[in-house]
C-alpha cells in the first residue's frame, strides 16, 4: 500500500538525519594518524612524548600497514606517546547523549620471543581533565601481521577531550618494537530511540513506494 504523502513528509527529517550521520563519519579527528608527516626537530608532529624520548618513524622490517611509515618507540623499555583531541565544539551533541566516538588502530610487534607489546589507551576527559570513560586494548603482540583494534565509546555528558595513548613495552632485544599505524577517531551521532525508529520506518516506507511504482 503506498504511503500517504503527509506521512512521508513527517518521516523525511529522520531520513535527512541519517544522511547527516553518514557524512559525519567521514572525518578522522586524529592528527598525523599514520606518522606520515615530516619530523619536526626529531619530534612527531601532533603528538607528545610522555615516556621515552626516542619516538620516531620506521619504514621497514616489518612494512607499514599503509603509507611510508609507522610509529616506532625507539630503544626505551617503556614508551608512551599521546595526543589530546579537543572535542569541545561537539559539546551540544555530547551533553545531549547523542554522540559516540569510534576508535580504530593497528598494532604489530617484531618477530622475536618474547615479543614486545603495543597497547592502545583511549580516555574521555571533562574540562578539568577528569576521566569520564576509559578503554584499554590490553597488550597486543601480533608478530605475523598488523592487528586491528576497534571500539565505540558513548561520550558521557561533559566530555571535552579524547586522549589517545600509544604504549609500547620492551621484553627482549635492544629496541622497543611495539608498533602502531592507521589510527582513526570518528565522532558518530547516536540518534534517540524515537528518531532511530522513525529512520527505520521511513526507510522501509521509501522502499515500499519504489516497489509499487
């Protein structure tokens, strides 16, 4: 049965919201996500060394996941690299409970036994740098291929910063061979239940109209 035009017009805003949500997912909020930018006096642009002073670029053995380089911690036994992403511009959606952050990253270790490890830490902070929500990937030690980590964090009200930490831990050899590449942080709108229902109904109604033509 064809859907009445007034009903379709009421559902149209929900369909438009769905398109806007898909568009919002295109922007990666991480600066220098694959360590491809030229080093600045030996430092990695966009990132801060919290632990270890030898973070740099590595290009081979193993090969990068993508591009020409990946994150390499140098020779220290424990190394931590950090980026704080300012998300205060998204405060209205965050405080309304309508925004999540999708994080993705890839890790790898050098082929040795025991293998060094890579750990992703993602922390949502308020304006006073108080932790609201945290994610810990656990220690990763994939030596044969790049291993992907993915998580979605629904932003608590008050979230103003997303902190990304790369933690590399050495267990053998002279280098700290916990590697990182291909990082991504995307702000993803989360519709209210009523809006999600309208989007689903609107999509089904639109398909029904097409079949009846």
